[in-house]
């Protein structure tokens, strides 16, 4: 019977040793789980920081895009005004040439007339520059 008691006692000691090992493994697992939890919290914080940075970049990119669009609109407006100015310059040049031509024609028309001199005698009309007009022989009634 002593053999049975010894075997029972050994089994009991083996059970205690197994439980001690299991307790040590549980404590180790708890420590690992705690470390993993801390690491996960750090990762979550890092992801939150990265998300914030990405949001800032997106906001900055949107603002930059709006700024570029405003610059493009300004360039289009400058181009339109430049084209309008070029058109106005062309119109002004054509109007100037037309006025110059009308001035020449008016001078020629006026050159047809002769005015009586103070003594009553008619004198030939002259075109700008002193040359006699085309109809130098015609008289104008006084």
C-alpha cells in the first residue's frame, strides 16, 4: 500500500508542478496580451496621426486646386481683354484711315469752290498746299 501512496503522492506533485507551469504560462500569456494591447494602442494612435496628416494634405491640395483654378480664370480674362484691346486698336486704326480719307475728300470738294476777292474779282480756289483746285474756272456767287 505504501507503493500506492507513493504513486499517489507523485501524481499529486506532478499535478502541482503542471499547475505551476500552467500558471506561469498564463502569466506569460497575460503579459504578452498586455504588450500586444499596448502595441495595438500605439498603432491606433499612429494611424490616427497619419489620417490627420492625410486629411491636411487633402485640404491643402483642394485649396491649391482652387487657387490654380482662380489663376486659370484670371489668365482667361486677361486673354479676353487683350483680344478686345487688339480689336479696338484695329477698329481705331481703320477709323483713323477712314477719317484721313474723308479729310482728303473734303479738301478736294472744298477746292472746287472759288471765293470772290474783296474787290469783287473771283480767284481760283486752292487745295491744301496752295495748288489750284480742279474746278478753278468756276465762280461762286457772292
